[in-house]
């Protein structure tokens, strides 16, 4: 008998994550580990993990990791990448981290075209703190700090930060995907592969936004949460390629 | 050479590979020097989007084992405190320069010493301290900048070099030490796992007992720093029966004042802490066996004076204070008058 | 040997499973079901109900957030 799905080389063995049942983090962690192995960059990888549910990512991913203060992931990634350009640098961030407290770092690392890859987990809430409203929370979506639903007049609108940075000349690759369906998961792996390759080729900043279920804070079953990603979240944040400037960057480099 | 340029040149000679900073007066010449000269030397200069970003770039650079630095002035250093706390928690070496200005709030851009508490008490959140070096001449700026990198590496800690607008702007002759060629090995640095086991740097320690152990470990490190790195200068203290305590710019002004006072027959000397943390407690205590009157000068409303009082709590001594906060630079004449007044009171 | 000629077997790493049920829901062949028993974490883990129906599409391994599903072939 042959095992068809080998345990990924860069995923720690004999650990069970602290993530809730049906949480998207586990899927994205696994995909990162798989792609690191397929592209053979795990040995020189350094992942910046955020404040939030993924703060303990170093217990799961078997690569070098540095923890970040809330929102500062891409500043730390900039420091790492500039000090040692041989390192393969990933900043793993959630929506509160990347698009609220870390907005300035996100915008400017993207604008500088840092040669790093950002994995942006968008679940429309602050997960670890108990499901408060995030910049990405949908209109009318109930959270612990928008109990009657997000009200545009009081709380503003869902923030499309990846669309913003995709417009920057420094951003070589940006795609939005979901991990709520098998097809979405396949596309996520393809997008993360493209993003990693962008960095390997030294073409600059790459970002993959992953619409990811948070059943616990959405107060749904894991299956309902997946449906909600497909039926509600994907309407606000349309999955797809947001920018791909790799070809022109390759020409510039040549 | 100006003080700010001197720090830049000394840092490059110390092997500083990366400078991350944000413009703020009165230390802009340092960033400008690095933009031109560190890049020319093959290093990294990034003008960050904010002070917070700059200090976190420092965190990232330091994690790879490179010698890294940032600089700012009072309001900017407040913004950097989050990152300094993380550096202390991670036990990462880095050099942070604070060219202090008048405050609180926006304050002004004139020289002041109002950040003493912030610098010596940790400054950010949590239970940590930062070694603080306080030069008083351009030559010392060069020497202590290079030493700051050594102390940072030796003890895996952020080190703060603290001056003020005057230290940064004034020009004096300076002889630079030879560039550092050999650097300590940093086995802890993150370089990718390679063929070995993966490693991580984290300051999150959820278990209370484990966090407590980490806190006490830091304390032991600070005790070792206190034993081995405490620095001070004694000026005309051999025959003194009256001691001034002052650091940085204020200490320079004091020297002029002491010369004047000595011409009038006052046997006054200066104790100048060069490290503000660790504070030169022992030398103060030794001197307190024979000197019973201390006068603390600061360009603040009185911050270091607390450390003098703590050091001499068990001694029967009189500790007076004279401060000029807010960016006012006192003159040697003013200090000499204050010395005179206190000396007369003392002799009664 | 083409995929059609292979025989696939699904196994669940019982103590990794958090009982989210995504593998059960997304399996088009209805191979899996929630066990009546609980694992060490207190979850009703997934278990093969009709193992012979597995066609090796690997979707269960893809949607599992916890690397709890193994698919063997022979």
C-alpha cells in the first residue's frame, strides 16, 4: 500500500493545531508547507507570524519563524529580506493585522516592491480576540462589536486592501482565493505557488488573499461557514487574479 | 565633524549593515549620512514609513544576525517603544539613538534631557531594561556608538545611545577607531533551517511560570551588565567635598561651571554617569563616605536625581537638584552661581 | 497502472480529527461518516463508512484542515 498524500516535509510531525474545527488556517498552513517543498525553498525560508490566531504557526510549520508585533509583519519582513536577501521571506497575516493596525506597513512594503510574499487570511473578523468587527467585515454582518450588523454610516465599509496594493507598480503578483471549496483550495495552491515563484525570481512583492472560514466566530457549522464564504464573502471580495506584472518585471530585469 | 555624522561614521565602522529610520529633527543628519555613506559601503538604508516600521525593520534585520540600528528623537522614540520591548523580549541586539528634544507632546526641537525615565526604565511595555549610553563629546559619540554595538551583541539586548540636539549638531575634532573586521558568531540568528532543525524567535510565552523564568533571566542579564559595563567619569573629585552629578550636555556645561567655582576656592567635582542604565551606584556610594553634599544638574525637571537618591538612600547625605527643562540650555555661569549658593548653604 | 486500476483506502488519523465534517460533506462518493465514538479530544471523528466506494479523488485530504486523512493505494 502506498500513501498518496505524504506528510509535508515542512509541517511538524505529531502536532495537532490549536485551531478550531473547520478553520481555514490549517489548510493554508498545509499548502504553504507543500509549496515550500515543491519549490525547494523551505531550507532558506523565514516566516513572519502575526499577532492573532496564527501566532503559534511556529509550532506547526517546520521552518524558521519570527513572531511579529500586531500589524508589523511586513516591516519585519522588510528588515529580514534587506539584511539577508538569500532568505525566502513570508509574512503571514490576518485581516485586522494587515488591513487595520498594519495598514501603513502593508501599503509601504508593497509600494517599495519588497521581494517578499504576503499570505493574507481574510475571515472578516478578529478571530483570536473573540470575533470583533474587522475592516473587512461585511455590511450587516453581526460581530461582537457590531451586534446589530456593520452599519456603513457608523462603521465604514468593507476594506478592499488587496485591490488597493494590486494597483502599485511594486506589486508583481496579487490574487484573491478561497479555501471554502475543493476547487478554491486547488486555486489557492496555484496562487501561492505563483506568489512564491515571484519571490524566487526576485520580481518583487507578491500577495495572496485567502477568504477563509471562521466557523466559531461566525457562529456557524464548518459547512455553513464554507457556504457563507462562497455565497456572501465572495460577493464582496471577488476571487480572482488582481494583478500579474511578472512578465514586465522579468523584461525589466533582463 | 558634527555629532550626528559622527554616529553614522562610527556605526559604519562598527560593521552596522542596516540603518532604518524616519526623519525627525534634531537627528536628520544621521539618516542623511547613512543614505549616502552606508549604501556606498554596501549596506542597507531604508527610509521607513513610520518610526514603528523602522524599529520593526530593525527587529527583522537583527533576527538575521546583522548589526542594525535606528535613530530618532523624543516623540519618535515614544513610537519605537513597542519594537524596543519586542527586541528585549526576543533578546535581539540593536542600537537605538535618541537625540532628545524638549517635551512633552510635540515640545520643541531644542536640546533637553526629559527622556531619562523612558530610556532607563525600559520605556515600553513589560518587565525589561535597556542599557543606555550617554556621551558628552563628539569623540565619545564615536567611541560609544561602536561600543553600543559590542554591548548589544555581547548581551543580546537593544542598547540606547542617548544625546540631545546639541550633541547631534555640535562639531568637534574626532579620531575614529579602526573599522571592526571580526564579529561575534551569532548561533541564534535565523538563517533558514538548512539541513538542521527549524528554529523560531517568539516573545509570546503563554505559561505564566515560563514567562516568569524569562523575566528573571533578563534580570540576571541586566545584573551582569551592571557588573561589567557600568561606566562613569570622575572630574576633579580627588579633593572635592561637594559633588555634582550630571550627564551628557549638562555635564559638559558643568565642567565649565566647576572651573569657575574652583577659582573661587570651592572644592567641587563632577560625577558623570556614562551609562545611565546601569547607573553607577557603587561609585556614588564610595564617594558618599567622604562627600556629604550632592547637587544634581539636569536639563529636565528632575529624573536622574531619583537614581542618585536611590543609590544613596542609606547614606546621610544632602541631595539637591537644579533643572532647566523644555529645551533651555543653561550656561556655565548659571551653574556656577547655583554651585556657589549651595556651597554657602552647605558651609552653614 | 492507471488510476482506474488502483484500489484506494481511506484512513483517518483519529486523534488529529476535530470532527469538522468537511471531508464527509465534500466526498462525492459518501465514503465517510461521523463516528458515534469520540476521540481523545472529545470529537466525533470521521470514519470510513463505505471504504470500497473511494475513487482516490483526494478531495477529503484537500479540505481537511488538520492533516487527519490518509489515502492509500494499491
